[in-house]
C-alpha cells in the first residue's frame, strides 16, 4: 500500500494536517484561557486602583475607625454594577472590616484564601486562581493598603470565572468538531492532490526515456505553475537548450557585458603591463572621471593591490577618495595556463555605511555613558549606606539620590524603548477626533507650576473656534509637553513663553507654535538637534535632567502623523518650534 507516492503522500498529508490542527487547537484553547484570565486580572487591577484612590481620601491610617466610610465607598461601587467581590481587611486585627458581600461576618479563613492573605500581610501584591468547587472557579487578588509606607490593611478582590470556563468548554467542542470535519476533507483532498502530482511525473519519466534514446523532439505539457509545472518547463527548456548551445555562447557574452556596464559597483581591470583593459561607467563616476582613467589612478590602484593582497592575491581595502569612502575588492585574473595576467578591482561606495557605523558607535558610547553615570552614583551611595551611616537624615539624603538616579535610568530606558518601537515600526497610533484647544490648555496647565517657580509667563494664542483634528491624543500631548518643558528648562527666570495654535499653510493643516526667550541654539547645532543623545550644552542638559532623546521621540511621533516639526533659533535670544499636522488622515494605524 505504501510503495506508491500517491498513498504515501495522502497518509503524510493527513498526518501533517491532523498534528497541525491538534497543536493549533491546544494553542487556541490555552491562548483563549490565558487571555480571559489576563482580562480578569486587569479588571481587578482597575477596581483596586479606584478603591485605593478612594481609601487615600481617609485622613488617618486607622481603618477600623473608618469602617463605615469604607463600607459606604464599597456600596457605592456595588450600586454602579460591579460584580466582583471586595473585602477590606485590617492588618492589625486581621479581620474583615468591610465587604461587598453580605456573608463576611464569618471566619476570615472560611471566606478568603489564607495564603493570599499572608502574602498580602507581607506587603506583596499577589493573585491566584482558586477552584472552590467543581463548578465554581475564581481569580483572587490581594493588594496591600499603605499609609506613609506603613501597611495598615489589605484589599482582597475576587472575580467569578464561571462565564470564562463555560465559554472555554464550548470552544473546545467547536474546535473538536472542526478537526473531525477537516480530517475527512483532508483525506479526500490529499488523494486528489497526490494524483495531480504523480500523473505529470509519470509522463516526464516516459518522455525522458525517449530523450535518452536520441529523440530530442520530446515536449511535456505544462499543466500548472507549481514545482511540477517548473519541472515540466525545465524538461522542455533542456530539450531546447540541446539544440541551441552554440548560439548561447555569444548571447552569454553580451549578457555579461550588460551586467558589468549596469552593475551598481565600479569595476576596473588592469593587465600586467599596467593598462586598463576594461572599466564600467560606475567606476568612472566613483573615481570622478568622464571617459578615461588617467595613469595616476592606475598607479594608485596597483599600490592598493600590492599593499593589501593576501597570499592568494585576493584582498580588500578601504580608502578615502574625493570625499568618499571606497571599499576596493581586488583579485588577480589568470589565463588558460593559470598564470596571472592582471588584476580586477571592484569599487563600492560605502560612505553612507561608514557614516551609519560611526553613528552606531557613538550611540553605543552615549548609552553606555548615560547608564554608567547614574549607576556609579547609585553604587557609591549604596556602599556608603552599607558601610553604616547612622544618621537617619543622611541616610534619607543618600537614598533620595539613589532614587533620583534610578528615575533617571528609568527615563532613559523608557525613551530608548519608545525609539526602538518607532525603529521597528511597531508603534500603532490610537487616533480619534480631539479638541486641540483643550489639549493645549491641558498641557499649559500641567507645566504652569514649573514655570511659576521660575516666574515665567506663558502666553496662549488660541483661535476662538476650536480646532478639531484626528490625532493620537497621548502622543501629541507628549510632544507638546516635551517642547514646553524644554522651553521652560532653557529659559531663565522672568522669561516669556508663547504658545500659538493656528491654521497651517493650507486649510488641511494646522500649526502648534512654541516660542521662548531662552538661551537659544547655536546655528551650527541646529542640524543635529534631532540626533539621539545630542546635546547643545551637555553639562547643563544633564544637570537639568535631560536624556538627549526628547526631540528625537517628538520628531518620530510627528512624522508618524505624517506631519513635520521645524525648529528655528537665534543663540541668546530664544527658540521657535513649529509643529505642523494634518487635520485628518486616512491611514492604517
């Protein structure tokens, strides 16, 4: 039964589909379960965040004395339709003081999971999937409640997983039915496909036998464009090639000349007498000549060959020529007796690659430096504390320094990850219609405290009619806040910052303009301000907490919106940043 290709192909095809569907089914079920459990966990996190925000309004840390207030807060959430159970546990008495459940007066151990409660009393936020009975499963999660870094209680949340596992069981049955149906169809299709493969092979075998007997007029019918069809075409091609072999020699010569003349690399061939016997147009362009290479260039190429060749005569060398970096690959060419009769040079323009490589090295050096500085501070102050600093105030000062440096490293890593997402094209903008007037008012409000500390004046010029645009609110707000923060940071006390929202060059665009009276940017630095880690004043920028990545990220965000950002500045007088964006854009984002 298994001696024919047809039967073996059918069985193998059946097994492959069967295994693939089993694996896919298991993966889908597991992924579906994990996804729904994650949704439940995130739901509990959202509720916990709301409740902790409510608890933070309590004036003292005694939860028992605020029992009624806490219970009222829980009841309010229950009234708006929350189905999850909420338990508030006092850390000192280890009793449930408030709950969304009516049955919480019993023993704590009878209602809640002891392990989760113990982990919570140790200050940990933990979660656990619990099977209470055969048909009852829950996801329980515990959150520490702290006042002034002191653990005063726990929040215990419970989510009923019945709907999730009911849906999961239905999905299993649907997938099983799909697998059984597909396997039946697979057997039938496998037989049809195997027949379509073996029939053309049998025909080619018969024709090949006749071709071996000397009958070169054999042609095979091409029935498809797949591998079998390719085999049939190859057989026909082989038959034709046997008839036109001699004519192909001259054709190949013409083809080779076309390739050399239109290749992207320059090519120069020099014989043993030092004469150029062949060169292509690209070589003339790279070396800066119109028609003929002069003798000096020939001498330079031979010098490169003699200085860079290996024992085999083959080698490569990078040289600078006419403000370009050229990679010169060379090798000898031999006659029919394997005697060297000249050398061939292939010239490649690697100027851009060298520039990118230098940028990469500079980027790595900058990242290393930016990480080394805070790491050094953290290690130094940590070692000082470990050596036994007894003064609590001094310990707190050292820990604040460590915390500040850790935040600095966190900002750097966050910015690098965001740039990495843009580089890998994994950023997906969440666009919708937003009021740009309100966005700018919100941004100015967020930075006003910082500006007031330096007695700076922020002037807004907004149109009376609100501008509505389709943008990613969080990303554009990030850009505006970055530009405003830079303006405040690099503008002295009593300075002025102006924010203007206006229609752009056409009715389809709008501009956000930020002008300051700060220190400005030197003209020679303007072309490089979007480079990653580039700082005009490195010492001052680091002192002010910058990472050198803000403008790079801003540029990526604006360009992802198909907009543009332009910065003009006069050193000592101030800087003007213009962000131009389209009102609406139809893109797959």
